C-alpha cells in the first residue's frame, strides 16, 4: 500500500466497478464484494481498519450517486446529424477527458449522464462539416456550482473531435474567473499548462503536458491562443505568427473575459484573417455566465458593446454556433426573439435549442440549505442580525469598519471546529470559509485585516494551549471553541475530547486571503490567490463563477436587487462529500426567504420547459413566464427585462373554476393524458389503500382528502391543448403545489360518469364514459411555423364539459342553491378545492373549421393508435376568507408571449366564476 494513496485506491475500485457495470446504477452487493476482495489482498495488510472504513465510504458515495441526463427542447430546424456520423468520428479528446474525470473522482453515473448530455448538446450545435452558411443559437441551464464547466468542456472536446476549428470561451467578466477557466481549459482541452508560458505565449510549444495531454498517445495540443497570464492580444507573437488553417486537425482555442478590448482584439484579428469574405470554417462560441454582460440592455438598433461584439465575432465566419451556459437564465429568455440587424446579425435568443442539465444526487443546493417556500429548513442556517452595526447593508465605499460583529467571530470559530471534525473523519481535502459583506474594495480590505487578526488570535491560542492544558485547566479561547461545538454541532458523533487534538491541524497552514479585482491583477496565476486551506474575504469577484474548493462556512451580508444576481452569489452550493452536515451559512432571514423564492422560480421555469417539450413546442414559438416576487426583488435587472419589453400578467383564480374544453387531436397526446389519469387514480388509491371511491350524487365517484401534491403531479403530467394557457404553463400546478392556505391542502378528486361504454381506470374503478358532442376546433398556427395544431372541441350550446349541478353533486349543495347564488363557490369557502375528470366518449357534429367526417376520421385514427377517450379536466378553486391570502399570481412574460397569439388567448381563457352554464347537451 506504500505506493498508493487512499484516494488512488478508491479510484481503482470505482474504475473496476465501472468496467464491470457500464450502465449504472451499480448493485450495492457488488460494491461490498469488490471492497472485500481488495481488503483481503495481502499487499494491503498494513492498511488500518479505519482507513478501509474511509475507503469503503468514499467508494460507495461515488458509485451509488445517480444523475438524470436532463432534456432538450429543440427548434424547428433541428436535425439529428450526430446519429449518422457518431461511429465515423475518432473521439480521442473526449476519451482522454473521460479518463481525467475518472481520475478526479467523477461518479460512474455522472460520467454516463455527461456523455449523453454532451451528445445532445453537440447534436444541437450543428454539424461542423455541413456545407454552406449556417448558424445555431442555444442555451444550457444548470445549477449554481453544479459542474457546468465540466459539461461545457466535455462538449467542447466532442466539438473538437467532430471538426470545429475555432473554439472561443467567454469566461464571465472578471480576470479571476478568466484565469480559473483558462486553467480548466488547459487541463481539460488543450493539455498543456499555459501558466508556464511567457506573456506572449511564445513558449507554449514547450509547456509541460498535463491533464488530457497525459492520457493521449502521440498527443498534439490544441492551439491555445490565450494563457493563464494573458487575455488575447492581437499584437502578441502567438497571434501575429498564426494564419488560420481551415483544414487544421487541432482547433484554435481562446479563453476571454467579457471585456471590450479583448473582444475587439479577437474580432479585428479574425477580420484580418479574412480574404474578401467571412472565414469559411465552423466556430463554436461558448458563453459561460451568459446572463452576465452578454444580454443587450439597450434598444435593438443600438445594442450594448459586449452584446454587439459577440454578434460581430459570430459574423466573421460562415458557420457559427453560439452556446450559452447559465444557472440563472431569466435575462436570456427575456431577449427579444425577433431582433436582427444586417451588420451584426441576430441577437442571442436561444431559438434553436434549450437544454437543461440536472445536478447529480450528491449535489448540495438550495433545498439542502434553505428548504423551499412551502417547507422552510434552517438546519444549516444561522440568523444574522448584528452585522448592520458594523457594515450596514447600504453603505458607501468610505465606510470605516471599527470591528467585527460577534456573529462573524462565531462563524470563524465554527469553521475551525468544522475543519477539526473533518480531520477526525480522516478528511484532509480542501477547506474554505467565505466572508462577503461589501462590494467595495476599501471595505473588503478593512474586513480582511480584522478577520486575519481574529483568526491569528484563535490560532495562537490553539497552538499554545489546545494540547498543553492540565486536566481541569481552561483557556478562554479553547472554552469558546467548545461552546461553539456544542451550539453548532449538537448531533454529530465526534466528541469534544476527540476533536481537541485535531484543532492544531485544523488551523495549520490556513491563511486569510483577500480576493478582489485589485489582487487578481497583481498575480499571473490565480492559484497564487487560492489555497487548500483559507478564509476568503471579498465581494463581487467571489460572487459569480469563482469556485472555492471545500467551502464549509459562509458569512453573507449583502443586499441584492435582482434574483439572478442573488442566486449566483450562492458559492456554498456544490459538492460536500463527507461534510455536508457541517456546512453553515450566516445570513439575514429575509435574504434566506429571497433565496427560496429564486430557487422556486428556477424550478418553475424548468417545469415550463418540460411542458413545452410534452407539447412539441420550440423555444421560438412558446412564451415563457417567470413568477414575480411579491415584494421588491426583481427577476433580473430592469434593463435586461426592458430589452425584451416584458410585461406583468396577473392571474386571479380564487373562487373560479378552470376547464379544458379543447383536446389535442394528436393520438400520442390523447393516450398520454389517459395514462396521467390512471397514475392519479392509482396514486390516490395507494395513499389510502383501505378506502375506496365513494359515490357522490348519481354520477360521481369521488375521493376526499387527497393531498395537494398528488393533484399537482397530475397537472404537471397532463398535456393540455396549447390555447389552455393556465394549464399549459404549469400555472395551476405551481399554484396548487405552493399554496400555503389551509383550505388548499386537501382536495376532492371526482370522475364523471355517463351513458357511454364502460372504461376501466384501475382495479377499483370502472365507469361508463360520459358522451359529449365534439367538433374540430380552430387550428392554431404560430408565426413562422409550418404545422398547425388542431383540437377536438366540446360543442353544443354551452361548449362546456359539465352541467349546472356538477359542483353541487360532489359537494352536496342543492341545485337550487347553486342556481340562485352564482357566486356560491366563492362564498362557501369551506368546501375546499376539487378536480373533476371527464373521460369523454365523443360524438361528432358538423361545425367549426372541419366537418363531421374529418373529425370522425381523426378520432378513428386515434382509436387505432390505442386511444380510449378524450381526457378533459375541470379545476375548482375555493374563494378566500376575509384576510386570507388569495390565489393571485404575477408573472413576467418574455417577448414571444407578448408578440404571439398567446396574448389574445390569455383574455379568452375558459375561466368562469363557478356558475355552471346549462348542460343541456350532456347525454
């Protein structure tokens, strides 16, 4: 065992298991057997039992991780080119990158999901060998600190293997982030360490091979045009000596920050490479943190400098693919989707694809730190209420900081104790603390000095007294650390006596670093500012993109005006193997509430994308909505929203019922909706296995006291016709899931019966289907689309699903009362919410945009495909009691929603005040 570290043994075992089980998940029994086999090997006799326990834990942590690959919403011009070329491409760079990921400890399931996800992204980018001019615009949405960089470097490696010649990576707006990204690109794509090159890059050819370069035989480095020390300079020797070879087998790679000079340098250099026309070669431009600086915040005809330069760079070639990456896509979806200019080309709206990537199961994100809006969790939060006395939220750059609040001193002690616990667990990996209380460098410098002095005082006390005290003796600082241990970590298994000997190693070699733009400019290599053991004090440089390895304790006291900016500041999200339970965040309660809201609207945005995919929609022809904060927090900056001409839309559904009277005629959707009904009924039965469906009135099997989440899950599953806006955009599902009103927690689920043929829904429920007259509704066609969406529509004099007694029947209200009081459901608030499902057996009548024969023919086609009925839904939301929060929801709509057919649809949505119209057409 002398030749191998514990980490290497873990990697060896994981690698073997991955080869034996290439398709995760790996059976837990197989993991135990493999560890036992290694443990019984005589060459490891000198490994202690504690070390083997640690190795076993780390192996299981890695191989039992799961990860969904995400999903892709594609545009109208999407073509699956990769399927035909995949076997012909030599994936040398990608295979080398996978080896690097394995060495870094990426779980097998994560590598598998990453392979699938990067294939999807590459397929959407466009075929680099396709002849003629073309362009692609796309967006990938991940989570903060979840590994987006690993994904886009993987995608870039595959792009290089497939034939992309120019690869440009825009790495945020700070030099610190650019340098950190350059290192990762050197390691993961180029294969040489550019920190060893001089400023001009002239020595790049003799830089030592590392990263992917170590895994490639006959390695030829990609042509790095920037270094860790230097952004792109068109006058550098590296640049002036190179003429782009369109047939090169090694791509030209640039890593730039979003800076006017750097982007102008690149644009001018590319223009200088042209011979009378745009360069005829494929370019991939990856825009990391794409919601920052890239979005136009001015008028369409006079765009911002960075936005204009990105578009100009893309325009220097005939084949361009723009790939935006972000965890906060609000500004991206608010881009005006119709903007185009002759000189600088289309804006950056992701019209060709939007890809979501899910975080693996071991990701520690917003839910772990804050809970949700509906279920608050403060386990890892410490309320911050004394920092304003030292650095008020709204302060000036001239603020004089007189000292540190008690809360910050306690946070430093917590960091020391947490590191000691990690040492006791055999964890000697990176550890860090974050202090972010001001955006002003002068204030940061003062806080840095005070934190440094406080930490040094604690360190001195530990080194002098932690192991030298006689029994019964006490030292004030050691006693304070003991009190912190009891207050912050009351549930851990490690005792204080076990931790005291670890305190000295916990503070050893730990430094307090000031990280801001001034300090970054003073170093050639970002690693000079970083340390495996540090307390980092800073502001905006620490707030977007930059990663602090091993971050355990965070102290955050900032006021932020926009949701996307706030979420990006959550550097404490990420991966915390073996010490997730030790992580703590100090912040004010109101800021924690804002984090919960922002996380919620990201979840909702992803839900909208899922709904779009279910309906076969594209990014360009479907409006997106983002729920607005009820108080002052903006979704993104006003300028970014103004560029998209977004407008608020308020939905008030309290005391109303909303129904679907149009059903898509697509057989696949009809079948999926019936499957969603069966899942709902099955889930309801499973939740109360001892009870059955109760008859209400003559035609309603019902279930009472159904948990709201089962109803919300059904509304998420159900695929409405595209004009049913409240259903289509997950508005109802979101409202149901997030409602805090006591009256909205339990629902009544009812299934309509009629006089049609019998339909078995589940083991405990068979009904005769209700019959309704159905016609073809008006076809819907979006601007620029070639296909139409044609619905079946409930017809007859009422054009409604049910009659006047539907609500009365399931709640036992007399028909007379229902008719005499049109506002009865709003008034009788104690009834609770209800969802009514109508499984329609259609009969056909002439009218609308199609005749009886056409409608009947479409239904016949659906029956042959396996359809059983048309699943329609009515949702009834009760009114609110005096003083109770209602069901009003405000949204911001992007430009697609503003300029398309959907604005008129919003005004015509089938919503009534729960006064059922006569159901005379019911059979």
